[in-house]
C-alpha cells in the first residue's frame, strides 16, 4: 500500500521554552485506520493542525507524495472535536453541501451529493433541520457526512467521541468501521480505537513514545499507565 501521509521529524512549539512536538515521525497508508492516543495536553490536536499547515512546524510533512497544496487539500477531510465548528447553516443539507459549493460544485449537484451523504450516515430524516435541533451524536455523524461528501482519500478526526454516551460511541464506531478510506483518529478513548484501528501511536510529551499493532499497544498496561491513559 502507498503512504498517503508521511511525517518526518515534526517539531513545533508556541515559543522556544515550550516545545509541544519533538521530532514526531509516522506514516498513514492507503485504506489504513491509525489511532493517535495520549493524555490531555499530549499534543494530539496540535499535531493535526501542524499536519494541515495551520501551525508552522519544523520537519517534513508529505501528503500523497508531495507538499501540502490545493490539490492535496482536496483529498483530505477533517472532522473537528466540536461539530458546531462545521455545522452552522439553516439546514443540515446546506451544511453538508457547503464544502462542495466552496469547491465549485453547482448548488443543485451539491445538494444531491449532500442528500446521499446524509443517507450514508443515517441522517436523511434530519436533512431539513438545523444542527442545533440534533443530539450531539447526530451532529457528530452529520460532520462526518459533510466530510465524506467531498470524497476524501484520508479522513482526519480529532477526539470524535468527546462527550458522547456509550450508545452514540457505538453508532459512530459502526459508521467509521465501514469506510474504505484511510482514517487518522486522535483520541484517548481506548476501546473506541480498539474497535477501529489496525495501528496505534502513543504520543507523550510531544514525542511518539511507542507505536505498533492495536492489540500490542492496548495490551501494554504499564505503557498505558505511564502515559496517563489508564
């Protein structure tokens, strides 16, 4: 499988005295689901923002074999921790259609694609409703629907289970498990990642402390205790 994302020696700090990321290196392959775990404050969200060029970081990040560009950005979709950051239009259908319209897709075509995406995430019944009328679990699925509408090759999800109850977590896992595309998920919800990921990276104090198969990493109680995950 070809690497879609290659990260080598990524470093970042808000100032020289406070490094957040220290030489982070990893890759994500076509179709692979990779989890990044770490305690609160480990740098998981910051890492995603650096990958997307929102923070200027040192080291090397290659998307689809090249530098971040408009072409590569069109092959990436992001689901933020707070779905309200993505859902603010008068109706859910308009929320999901908006990323397509922003990419130059005609409004009528974008609406049809958006309707299909909402059906895919089990929210066709809510297409005319504003996101504010939905449960948090529904809003999370709607944000994923908006991401899938643009047909990405790689989906980035930042703490997707935050504030969800057990049933909503299971529904979200079921949805993500069915996706054939590559997924990179930051989370401290270990059982959620166990259900989805083939590989886990452990981020601690800005470094990749360990990486390996999901079973190997999540069976290492001493490691998980060391990084504050259990």
